[in-house]
């Protein structure tokens, strides 16, 4: 059940199109339609920004590089210290 409110103003033509789309999809209300759109889009955007897709050969090269790792150089140690100092996660 919804527990928060979101108010917005929009152009009459946009509202009319959204109401028609809502009706065509059998939605109970314009609110239901907009909430579904927001939820679907937010899920997609978050997934795009929280994951990375690479081709198999790129991943294989990355794993090989990780397995051949040597002690970190000064620049890498400084970068790690900087991120820790800045509380970057």
C-alpha cells in the first residue's frame, strides 16, 4: 500500500495521452499507470548504473591480469589512501 504522496503538474495533452494509454492497458487509474512507469524505469536505470556487461574476452583478460598481479605501485597506493580519506566507496 502506498504511504507517500507525489504531486506533479503536466501539460493537458500529456495527461490526456497518459490517461488513454492507462485505459488501453486496463489500468484502474492514471496513478497506477504512472507508478508502474516510474517503477519500471527506475529499476532499469538503477540496473544500468549498478552493473557492467563485458564481452567474454574482456572478462578473461581482466581475470588473467588479476591473477598476474604484483605488489601495488606508489600511484595505486596513493589512490587507495585518497579514496579511504575521502570515504569513497
